[in-house]
C-alpha cells in the first residue's frame, strides 16, 4: 500500500529560519511542500521518511535565502496492481460505489454479479442465489468492503495558460474539479465485497 | 524536483504506523511550532492515515513479530508482495488467502493453506475487533507484546 520514493529537490530556507537546525528546517519545508499532495505518476505523498544526502547550501545574489539540494525518501500511498485494500463505502451512485479516499470508484461491471441498483434506497444490491432462493445483500454506506485494485489513473492538474477563444471563457469560470489520482476497483471475486458477507463462515 | 526512484522500497502498514506516531510525538514535544496552514496538510494526512491503520490488525505488531513472521513464511515460497499483503491484512479464512496469493489452488495444497492460516493467526496479533470477540482464546498477543 505504501512505498518509499527517492526524490531530489532544492529546498529554499529563508534567512529568518537560519537559527534553527538545518535538518529540521529542511524536513519542515519538504513536508509543507509534499504532504497530502498527489505527485503525478507517483502517488499521494504522506510524510518524509529520511534524508539520504545533503549537498552544499548556496546563497544566490539578490536572494538572502539559502538553497540546498536534498536527496530524500518520502512515504507515498501507491497501491500496486491487484493489491487488496479495505475501504469504507462513502456513497453509491449509478456509476458505482465510491470509497476510501473519496477517489476510488468501483464501476458496475466489477461488482459481484449479478447486481442491481435499487433506486428507492439509492444503494447497490448483490443478488446472491443459493438453494433456498435469492438473497439480496445490500451495500450500505459506512460498511467496510474489501476490493482489488484494477486500474489507476493520474490526471495532470497543473494550471494551463489562458485559452485564446473568448467563447470558452464562460465555461472556464466553473473550475472542473478533477481528482488528480483515481483508483478503479473490482469486487467480483469470492472473498471481495462487504466484510460481513464472508466472515459469517 | 525530480523523482529518482518511484519504487525503491515497499513499506508495511506497521512501519508507516510507527513512523507517523513517532512524528506526532516529536512534533508535540517541540511545542507549538507553526500551526499555520503550512503544517495543516501534514496534520490532515497524518490524522487520516493513523485513523485508518489503527483499525487494522497492524496496530499491535512489533519488529520482532514481523521478523518471526517472515522467517516462518520462508518455507512457503511466496512473493514479496504476497507476504506483504498477508502481513497487512492477516487473513483468517482460506478464501482470503486465495485472494492474496495468486493461483493458490495450483501452488499450495489444502494442508499448506491450513498451515499458512495457522502460522498467520498464531504469530500475528489479532485486530481490535477480533480481540473483543475472542477474549478467552488470546494467549499469543500478550506474550509477544510484553517483550
């Protein structure tokens, strides 16, 4: 679920922080820059693991701050393909079930078959057939589910320059809030789905 | 900023849990340093991740338990990713093992799956909810944690 990522970056320490230990200032700056942020094609950064190498710090003319090149390792949330994760159902919609960090979607094809969407209660239902008859197993909000990671997608959300067309200006006022990192999951295998479905045995 | 190696090491949930609790202790000790927006992100992500990991069975693990688990796993010939998943999730049924170990029907016989389940449940301490249900049976957790 979590991986260590080695990165290199130049950290700028402003002069009013010179009295603090360099390592502490650097750790704080790195955490300020990366914690809880998604790095493109890498994952969601959690916190600094350690600093592997500190190169010499330079002060450039015109800027009183010191710039240090730092080699460090960061803890990143990046589940690998086919990994099993446990998350909470945050909501159900006709697209599928959402869970965990709010950006994990399980599309209807990957739900346990056969499944149908109950419009009245706005929940997904798994129709489970046994000898006695069909059991309807509901996927309620707040329930914990186990799912397998099938796919991931990173979206580059860096700001683009102003577009030339004026016609597009009105639509651009509504910012498209796209999640920078989404996971697609599947629960169509024995053992996946609501935890309560499988622990009664 | 450049990324030198996007996959240099895999971390278990327990390691991340320990790292974040240590970090929290450190920041509490050093007093109120900048509760400004700069640290807010770190606070948020630390809180969320700790909340998630505290509900999993990884909470009660220790480095010795992990080492013991890995030596016991050596005989079963599993890949690193599979061992990590077993460590993080602590499966209690054969179905869960089938999920985490690829092609387990072909690679492991039924007795091996049983033995694997037995190793997992005996070495790794149970999660917080399981402890409430199985109170009289717990012997392993206390012995390991006392060390």
